C-alpha cells in the first residue's frame, strides 16, 4: 500500500465513509474479503478487509483509477 501512495489515514477514512461494499472475488487458499470503496482526495480507493475480522484486518488497498 505504501508503494501505491496509500496512507493509513486514507484507509481509515474510506472504512468510515465508504459508499460501496461488495465481496472480493474468491481466491484459492485465501480467506474471503470484503471490498470497501470510497472517494478520498478526489480518487476512488478500494480497501480489502478480511471478512468477519474484528477489528477489521486490512489485507490490501488500491486506487481504482
């Protein structure tokens, strides 16, 4: 995420203010994830969170554009 220029602040903001959520495509050998998508700094950010994790376990994040 750091290589993509995504800060912890951006991730926290999207998790608190997302406008869309949907399940991530299943991947063999990986735990299921939910994608939270929100607009941060004028860009769309997708945050992948392991399903049923408390507190949320962020697996990765990526800019949509």
